[in-house]
C-alpha cells in the first residue's frame, strides 16, 4: 500500500503563508532592535510589535543562528514589568 506523499494545494498554500509570516516577523524584530540603537529585550520588542514574547524568542533564535543578533550577557530592569530582562544586541557587521 502506497503512502500519500504529495501535499494538497491547501497544505502547500498554508506552508507558504506561514513561512512568509516568519520572514516578515524576522524583519520586524531586526528593525525594532535597530530602532533602539542595537539594544533591546524580548519584552520591549514584544510590546512594541504586539507579538507574543514566545514568538519574539523564536525569531531571535533564528537571528542568533544567522549571526544577526546576540545576547550581551547584561540585564536591565523592564520599565513595565519591573523584572530583569536579558539584553539583545545586533552583531557588528565586519
């Protein structure tokens, strides 16, 4: 018995939309960090872009893999939540 391997057009379209959304969010997160002088936090980005913090974290993981962003090791106090947050920065283009 053969397994069905091909995608339906609906599944293919859904995949393309999700991949497009991820790319759009990556660009938004990167631009948000640039807007704040190359330093930001997940919560700050999340509030500004109205994206869930977990989604921002996922997009940052991709930016880390692409060597576009990094964790600085510093923490700052979030002005809204009053909790300590790790600082994210852009990787210097050499």
